């Protein structure tokens, strides 16, 4: 499995920057596309939290 990173918008000096976080590594970019390009160039995956409204149910640990 590829390492996973998150991309989150942050306010910095009255403008929005996109911060890429992976374990102890943090990088900031002016656009979401630049942050996404960086993540993909590193060979990482973008970690996305599942929506609470999602119809997907985790079944790995459910007992019959």
C-alpha cells in the first residue's frame, strides 16, 4: 500500500494555502492542483475521510 498524505486548506497571511501532511512532513502550496501534483510526484495517495452519509459499510470486523 502506498503512503497516504492529506491536503488541507489553511489561512496564511489573508490568503488560502494548501498544506500537504504526511507523518512528520509538511509542505504548503498556493493551489490545490500544485499540492495534488506534489503528492502524486512522490508516489503517495491522497487520504480521504469517508463521509458519514456514505452508503459504504466496513465489513472487515463485523461478526456474523
